[in-house]
């Protein structure tokens, strides 16, 4: 598998290749786990052991200190070799949902409390954005955060929360009286055992069943003001930063998945004979494979270009 024409360092190549010992155990039983809606804790321990969660974070917090370009280079290979798509989705959420915004925007106190454990994967994270009445339109969210002494009181509901049923800490986005529109949204780091915080049952889905989703509800949930990520009213801009990272990480793993599937299609087209010839010699089949190739290479090019822009900004 190729990953653009970049000149990768020996360290980057070694980091990427080190994942290969995990491909088989991470993929084992993925069909059965998906059918049974199972989040596999043993596989999560393998993700932790692989070090992939540590890649884009500073070494003082236990990270590996690499940039976004190195991260996507490794994630593409993980997507190529791991057949458990739900596990990949959950791992990407772990990287971006709380640790990424904490590293860039969080206070020193919040970093001391959470960042090393998030980067290690000791605690699992999620972020709560979508709502039953608003979908993914963050500007239309109605969950509220009301000042109350040293706390903010969260009230509202969130839905389709990736990692929600298994999360220990969640970045929650809610509106407070700091202005209209984007300036009215604030990000809070909330532990899932906080009184007034309720995790719903896993939501049935047609795929990614090894990564559980759920609804969340907040009823008078008191969160210390120290748990604000960034500053009051900065939540929308933090969310924009996080979503850029999330799209980059998830889509890059999908490119790896696409590459692996394309290679299997090519191999099958060479071996499968019909009417006295390999089906790959049929112009229609060959054209479909070319379309696949164009899709994979175009996607890869766009995502690596984006990662290079991220790396230049050191975001």
C-alpha cells in the first residue's frame, strides 16, 4: 500500500510498521462482535498498547510528540489492517473528542487532571454535540448551562453520542448567556458519574456496532466552572477545531479501508473466471476498478494535503 509520495522518516516508517503486529488480533471476531453489539475491552487494551492514541500529543503528557501528518500516515495503515470499523471509529473519537481540545485550549489544571489518562486510553472519552431536535446543527442546540455559584447547571439532551455508553468523561457543548449564535456555546468537561448526568441505552445501528452510541440527558447536572474548556462562549470555535481533526482522522482510516477493499476486488477479478476469461478482462469490471482507484487516490491526496496544512500550523 502506498501513502502518497512523501519522504517519510525512518521513525515515521517504524511507527507505522509497528501497528502490523496488532492487525490480526484487532480484526479477530469483528463480524461476531458487530452482530452482537459488543465493545471489546480486550481490543481496546490493544489499541492502548499500540501507542496510536499518543501520536499527536506532547511528550510531557505521555504523548509521542508527532504532527498531524504523521498521525494520518499511521491511521491510514491502521484502517488498512484492522477490519473492526467500529473500533477504529471509537479510537478516532478518543483522540479528538476531549484530548485534542484539552491540549490546545484547556487550563493547566484540566490538563493535569485528565490529559495523560486520555492519551493513555485509561479513561474513555466522547463529545456531546447533536441533539434530538437539532441533529448536527450545533447552532440550533437548546441544552443550557446556567451559572450557579462556583458551578454551571447543565440541562438538556444529546443524542448519537459515539462512545457514549462506555465513556468516563465527555466534552459537552451547551448554551449559556454569553451572547447569541456562536458566542452562546461553551464546552464543559463532564465526568459521567456526576449527579444529574444520565447515559441512555446503546442505540441500535446498521453498522459500527462495536462502537456504541447512546443518548445523554442532563437534569440539574452541576459542573464546576473550572471544567470549562477554553473560556465561556468559545465552545463553537473549539468545536470547529475538533471537527476538523475528527474528519481528518476518521476519513484517513477509511482511505486505508478503501485501499484494502480495492486490493481484494482486484485479486478477485484476476482469479474469478467467467465465459472462459478472468472477469477483470471485462471492460465494465475493469472500469469499475479504475473508478475505485480514482476515488482512493483522490481522497488520499486531499486528506494528506489537509494534514500538511495542519502540521504547518502545529494545531
